[in-house]
C-alpha cells in the first residue's frame, strides 16, 4: 500500500495530495507486477519511457495497470521510481 496512512508500507507523509490509502502494488501468480488505484482523490499515474519519448498513463479510479522496470509511479505530487528486485 502507498499512502499517508500509518498502515501504508510506503508512506508519503509530506504530500497533502496523496490519499491515506492511495494505491496498491502487488504481484500476481505469474510474477507480473500491477499497480491499482485505491480510489484516491487525486489519481495515480505511471510515467513510462518508450525509447526517448516519455508518456503519462492515468489509472482510472479503482483501475489497475501493469508496471514495467523503469516506470515511475506518481501519486499526488510525489514520483516514486519503480525497480524490480
């Protein structure tokens, strides 16, 4: 869970535009990693690079998108780089 809440695993405490429970990152049984907007007020975005062109992908409220290495997750005004370990 990403959010401002004390229960969030990834806490963003210095951004008032992040919801208490903003988004969830989870891996499915096939090893694919997804991010799901948790009904946030200000939305969840993915910044993805395709060659030299960057694009922003908006998640619908409650919607999910696959995360790829090199993506960045944007919640509120905070950008979180995504790397897979």
